[in-house]
C-alpha cells in the first residue's frame, strides 16, 4: 500500500506533540486555510508516494522517540494508508497525535475516520485561523483549535480536552 507524503518522515521532532516524535507529513488538503504553515501540502498531486511499510520499518530502529504524529496536509484524507501505520505504532507502544482541519464531531460520523481515531491518543482539530494565532500556544496554531484526549472523548461520548489544551487556556485569561 502507498501513502502520498509531503516530505520524508521527520524522526526527531520536538514541536509536533510531547517528547521526541516521528512525524508523517501527509500530502493533500481540502481546507486551504489562509496563512497555513504548510501550504505546499495542499496539492493532492504534490509530494511523493511512499510504501506504508517503509514508514512502519522506521519504528524498528527508533530509540528515544515516544510517539508518532500525523500531520500534513490533511491526514484524514488518507485514512486507509494511515491505519497500518497507526497499528504498527501502537504495537511498539508509541503514542499517536494527529492534526486535522476537520472537527472531531464530524470525524466520528465517518466510519473510516472513526476507525483511525481509535488508535489516536490526542487530536488537534479545527482549521487554522490566522486572526486567532498566538505565538505562545503549545502544540496548536490558533486559539480556536482544540487539543482533544481522543480515548476519553470516545469513552465518555463528549469532547474531553487534553491537559495540553488546559495549559493553552491560561494564555486567553
């Protein structure tokens, strides 16, 4: 199986979630948020194709990485390619974060997206809004975005914000 990537996986990120992380940069995004941080990822024909197994094989050689982040682009445009990556990450005891322009409430209504959400620990949802940008935000770009504890939200059938979002709320008070 192939996945369309915007760039090779970054195996040493410290800004795309807590700890040292591997980032899978998906290619293709329908949102086209003005002032997007990654506008080169919008085109569905840009980037390059990679074998999913090549990404999974990265997990065999990691040492200090504690998690994987799906970013882009829009990861939820490539759910079927990300599912085996998510399953492999979980088998290696890695936590999974994902960034999406979609809202959690919309994703849980889609069967394939919900299947991927079941592997994701934390979801940063919502489109980037430049007028709500704040440079001191941790792990998100604009104040409208939420950092959601996916496991708790699915269990309790309501949005439960992550402790990381709680830290950001202090900036707005």
